[in-house]
């Protein structure tokens, strides 16, 4: 197998970076200051500040615009604050409105959310949709603070669909409206007296 020259590899990396630029937007920063509400079928949680909390069955967590759904959530705390959350299920999901108002949706077999680092790692049939720009891969890392998205790295392929910035720019212009047909002149009365 022939190795690619360094310039070709650098060009490929530059193109990939430009392609991912539309995905860069940070998570709603005000969500971090909201309380997190969690519902589940069962829980096994420690009352200690650094104790674990495991939730199972129809787990749903909501914090501001952040909505998480999973079959199981393993929550770890440090000093009483949530540090990491590991979500598992046939497809765990995470949804959030970003600071620019656009929606972010992700799903995977396992989602690791590291709150101090503001990163979400989606593993196993991972999918991310940010306002129509999508990425599919076995592993996707999303930095919620910077908006940076990395994918691949596990030997699998990466599939992306990126929307044009100006969706109307490539469309053909709308045809001009046809002018209205002239209205016929009103009929004049016939002259009397032949002629």
C-alpha cells in the first residue's frame, strides 16, 4: 500500500476541519445553572457527597434545555456536584438547544458526559444532528463548550451530511409572474338608425 505524501494528508485534514466548521456551536451555557430533574423506574444512590448513583429503567434527566433519555444512568459526584454521567441503552439520547438557538441531537449505545470537561462521548452506532448537519460513526466526541466535534478513530467509517450555509443560493430563481391578460373593453351600445 502506497503512503500518502504529507502535503496530501495535510490537505485532507484541512478539508475535514472546514467541513466540520458548521457543526461548531456551543451548548446552552445557562443550562449548567439550572437544577437537574431526574426520573427513573429504580435508583440505588448513596447519600455521601462523593457517592455513586445508579438509575435504571426509563431514565429521563432534564436540565434547562438539556434532555437525556436512557435505559441506565450511572452518575458520579465529586464534592456533591455531578462530575460524570454514563448513559446506556439500545440507544441513549441527548438533546439540547445551543447558544445560537439551533438544536443538537445525539444518540448512541453509550453516552459518557464529563461535566467538568464539557465533553460528551457517544460510542456504538453514534449519530449527531446539529441543525441538519449530521455525523454517523462508531465514536463521536462533542465538546459542549467549544462546539468542536471529532468522529471516527475506532477503525470504522465516518458519514457526514452538511447543509449549505445559504440554502437558497443554489436554487434556481423563481419564475417571474406572468402579466395579467388585458381585460376586454366594455361593449358599446349599437347606433340607432342604420349605419
